DNA sequence: GTTGAAACCGGTTGTCT
DNA sequence: AGACAACCGGTTTCAAC
């Protein structure tokens, strides 16, 4: 089966730290560089590794406010969904947008500079979308955990 | 001011793709490798770049179910918060955990294999925490957008 | 901030087991 | 599939401008 346990060990390390050298990973898992190199290439090619990114410190870069928004659309129809999906993808303030089950339609994660910036986003970008009926906002007071690591 | 516009250009590229070579970034922004190298070192040292990670494709790795949970604690006291924070940090299923303002206390993002795995997590790990009074769950039906890029 | 050079090291490939 | 060795290219540091 692919990926096997060795592949998983490699994936676990790369999702913690994308700057590990093949050498380091190889010695970690008691292999030489060649098979580790081949496995990583294959894992990338097959799409197990999506991409490598740098994670920035949003707070010292002046993006101190994070919030979650629940969005309800005016009607549950294909056109409304498509409109909203396209709009969400385009908005730089929206880091995550998911359609969810329950008593509202979308869960959004928003990152902006401060309350004033949120207000601008809310009033002039989000609430003006014609497919949007209702929005509830939950401001993040304290970020306890934020990881991209999935357990494999 | 630090970071200046050149630093920001570098940060924008690195948060899109951590595997860009210094050469590529340098030619992108019309600089030679030396200053770009120095700037990246400084940005890392000063904490503007938190870390570099590989992002995995959770779906083909068998982690198909994502959900958001609203958690309300039994009482808004320091001890309950600390208990819950520590527990959340330890749970591999919890990718994000934030204390929020509003009519519940925490917003959690959960990633697991499937409904059965969620049930196990919910029944035996989350709901059993003694500080937890109430949980509402919203299953992700469709992931429209999920990025780690902040706009700078 | 630029250029150029040099040392070093990791990535990459081919060959052998 | 993994080990070994050789080559290539990027990183890192330095000097001089």
C-alpha cells in the first residue's frame, strides 16, 4: 500500500518543517538519501504533498484581528452558492471558507488589521453581497492552537 | 521602517511557495542574491516568518471529514479555561482552537477520517472534558477556500 | 545595494548491489 | 528498494566597489 509507513514518517516531518534536508530526514528514519529523495518526489507528484509555504507571524505584521463569521444565504440555490463561493475566493481577508451543515450556510475565517478594518470589510465587502441574508461574527480573543499538521 | 516594501515582496512570495530559490526571488524583484539572502535571514530572525511547512492533501490521506465545533464551558473561570486550553493543544484532531467573543467560548476546527472517527473523538475525548458544558458541531460539506496567506 | 569569487552543502542522477 | 559516489546548482560568506 502507498503511502507506506516510511512515506508517512517523511510526510510527518515535512509538514512540521519543510526546510529539513533530505539528509536529515534520511538519518532520522535510518535510510540513505536516495530512497528518501525518490519517495518525496513521488509523494509530491501523486499529490500527497500539496505545496510548501512560509507561515508568517500575522500579529507583528499588523494583522492582529481574527474573526469567524457564520453566513446565511438568501436562498439555497445553485446561483447563490456560486456567487458567494466566487466572492469568498476573491477576498483577501477570507483565509478559510467552508459550506457547512446546520442552521447557517458558511463558516468563514477572517484576518484583518483591526476593528476598523473589520468594519470596512463587513460593511462594504461581505454584507453587500446580494446572496447574503445574514451574518454572525465571533471575534477571536485568544488563539490557543493553530496548526496545519494533520495526524497520519 | 522595517519591513519595507522589498521585504514585503519577499514575504508575499515565500508564503505562496517556500521552495522558491533566492535566485528566483531576486530576479523577480530585480535584486541580486546577496541582499535577498540577507533580508530573508533577518525576517526569519525577527520572527516575521514563523516557520516553513509542507501542506498535505488531507482527503487522499484518509482525513476526509472536517468540522467546526462551538464549545461552551461550565463556568468562565481561569481554571476551566486552562484545563480546556491544555486539552485542546494535546488533541491531534484539533487543528485550530480559539477563544471567541459571543454566546459560546471556543471555536474549534476538527479534522478526522470519517463520521465514525468524529463520533469517537466527540464522545470519548471532547465531551468528556469536565470543563465542557455544551458543544455544537457544524460539518464541512464543501471546502471553498483554505489558505495560509495573509495580505501584506 | 552590486558584483564576483570561493567554500560548502544539499539535491540529483547513474551505477551497483 | 536501498547504498554509494560523482556532478550540478544553490546557499552562504567575504571582499571590493
